[in-house]
């Protein structure tokens, strides 16, 4: 199939031709674009870059939302021997400047005039940048610095497909395909250098488990700056499938019903929000509807357990068919009704959450990987999965657990290096080629891998006990009243937590109790605090005494990316939150008796 992305691209456009490659909603209508169109756009972009003096090995930035032009720019840049450097559109100008400067990007693609303004506002900080190319220019006055995508492509006209093939095949397996900057929870991001060989190794690792066909449609909505969506989209297109771009996360539900895709990939927080909406809808229904939902959920869980044992009693099968018709089918219809494959990555997927979805007939398959590993290295499959685990190790990948419990990986999908950071590279990849992930985990007797926490996030209490915060946080978030949670306790006498209530669920409950609807006021109300005390005690019952959250504070404001409290992949920035809520946290430990 080819040893580079370029060779696989040439193969698929030759095979798929007029077949649909993209779906995107424009002016209220879903439009499709073919593989022939994708080839034309990539070819003209590649020759356009070359005609403007950009050479193989140059880094090219991109600041854009998910859209067909993102993919064609990616394939075009790689065909020209360049490496795309994606950036999250939520980054502030100084962060954009850092990435463009650190990567020494010679050009940057932007989607809108707003993003152009971002680049222009930091132009004096970008000595390497020679050109900015705008996908959708509105009244753009082009000059030597800023041009439209159409202008770039006009510079790439007049070349044959044979010339494009020859140029694309100049790139070798060990040439750089991309630099992806890890968001990190502390410090400046690092540029992960991934080669064509890395991506091909990733595709070969997951191909044995792939169950799709060229008729499948993948819904793309996570930022393409994230390795999960980048690899998902790239693999889908190189396989010959169709990628549909959601308008936004807010319109995802509507877009799913319109497009009726067959698969999506998401971080667990997205699934948590979907589950929250389902539970909230059930809670707001009549007493009869609530009883029906709870009955159906109980039937679904018992049915799945019996199914796993290999024997479903006939009576249970009948009840499940009724539950599916009256409840579960309607829930699945909300995602279009054709979904066969849900993937979760980027953070641990709580087992309770996975089991909840499975009970309603939605199987979420968790995988494990990271940017430095070009994507996934372990997978659960539709025929072999275990909730709470991240699946089994992919073919061609070596994985081991050190004596300290750290997950280490070796293989062709391990990154080349951290860009211009030899010391950080040496700290991460040892002399034997093992990448030290920083994740804590273990492997069971059946070969299923479990990721339990991050090495650096492990809490060491004042009593010397090691406590992993993520399992505790996941246990808390499994309750419908808890939206977000951060566990605290490093060098402290006991474990505590900041809890952000699930706003709409709390307000609905408060209304029933005759309480205020103001969330900030509710978070100070003793009756609400007592309610959450019971929740915390119930959720902590399964943990050892020293691990349990013994004190907490309710926080009315959701932790957000915009406030700098979450990474672009929605992971907690613990250092930021610890600083922001220093007084609140101090108050918990100043109390003589923990709650």
C-alpha cells in the first residue's frame, strides 16, 4: 500500500476518483466533494507552495477549523515535501507566535480573516514567516505577505498528474510528515516530530481491527490539531471512506442526525456530556417516563451481562426487545441511527460510563495512545473488549510495564524526536528505543492493558501513601450531579476535591426542593452541600480509606479552556486550578475536622 502517506494518497485517489471524500454544510446545505476534487486541490496547493519558493523540509503552520481545505492542504504540503504544523484555533496570539517561531514555520494557512488578524497582530514576532494563506478571504487586499488560497492554487496550475506523482514520490519514509505541539498541562508545548514511517506504522497497527467499508461516513469534530482526529480522518480518507465535518461541537447532535454517520472518535468528556443530557432528559420527563427509563436501563444492563456470559434467558430477551423499541432505539436515533463504531481516547473513559452506553446499545471502544506514538497503540475491538481497559496491544508494537508501573512502548510508530529539544527527547526515549509514556498502568493475564494515572500526577500524601487522582475523579463524575472534579492531596494529610456540579441537573433538583436557581448560591447552601456529601461518600465507598475524598468544596464555574484551566483536549491543568483556588483549598485543610 506504500511506505509514505504520499504513496497511499496517490493510490486512493486513483481508486476512488469520483466517489465522495468530504461532506460539509455550507449555506445550510450539506455538500459533497469527490476524491478527484481532493486530488486537484492537493496538487495545485503543492505546486503553489513550490512555485512560491517553499522547499522540502519546510514547516508550514495551519490555524483553521476542521474542513476539506484542512485535509487538502495537509496532503498538498506533504506532497511538496513540507510538514504541516497544526495549531488549535483557541490559542491566544502569544501561543501561536511561540509555535510558529519554535517550528521556524515559513508560511501559515488560516481559515478566516479573524485568524489572519491574529497572525498580523504578532507579525513582528515572526522572523521566519514569509507568507500567510487565507482559506476564506473577505475583502482581503493581497500583498507580498497575505494571499488567498485561490491565489496560491493559481500558482500551482499547468502541471500534470504525472509531475505531481514524481514530486510526491521524492518524499521518503523517514522524512518529516508533521510537527504536532503537545498542549501539556504545564510549561511550553513541545513539537513532536512524526515521519511518514511513523504514520504508516500506526495505520498498519490498527488495520487488522478495522471493520469499515468505503461506504462508511466518519464525523469529524474534534480539532484536527489533536492526533486522534488527525489520524482518524487521514486513515479514513486513505482507506477510501467519507469524512463529514460537523459545524461545531454545539451543533454536533443536529449534524449527527442530518448526516447519519457510521463512526466517531471523541474524548471521554464528550461522552460524559451526552450521557448527562440523556439522564437529564429522563429526569425531566413524567413519573411514568422516569420509571420506564430506569426499568429499561436495568434490563439493558442485565441483558449485556447475560450476553457476555453467552446465555440470555428468553424472558430477558423479550424484555430487552421492548426496552430497545421504547427507549434505547430513540437514544440511538439521536446520533443518526447508523452508528457502528464509537472510539474514545485522550483520557481514561470511566467504566461506569462505558457500561451505561453499552446498556442502551452504544458500544464505546477505548483505545490508548499519544501524540508521541503517532496515535493508538492498544485497542478494544467490537469482538474483544473489556470496559475499564484500553484493550490489547496492536500488532507490531512492543509494550512493557516498568517496575515503577510506567507504560513504555517501542516500535516504528515512536516519534522521531521533540523538535529542537534533544534533552527532552533523551528523557523520553531511552537508549534501547523505549518511549517512556509517563502513564501508570498494568496488563492483566488476558493481555488487556489498563491505564490508571499519570506518573507526575500521582499524589503522595503527607503519610507517604501514593494515590492516583483520576480513578477518584472518574468515580465522582460517574454521578449525574457531578460535572467536573479535581482531586487534591499532594503532601497533605488527607484527600480532598473541588467539584463542579452538573448545572442543569442541580438546578432541576433544587427547584424540586424549593431552593434557589442561582448556582453560586446553591454551592453555598448547606442542604446542597449535604446532598453532595452523601454523593461523595457513596462514590468513595469502593476505595481504600486513605484514598477517599474526605473534604470537598463546590465550585459554581465550570473549568474551561478559555480560562486556561483545561488543555485543548479537555484535561485538567492542575497547576492553574491549584493556584486559582488556593484560598478555597487552604480553607479545606485549615478545618480541624475534614467533612
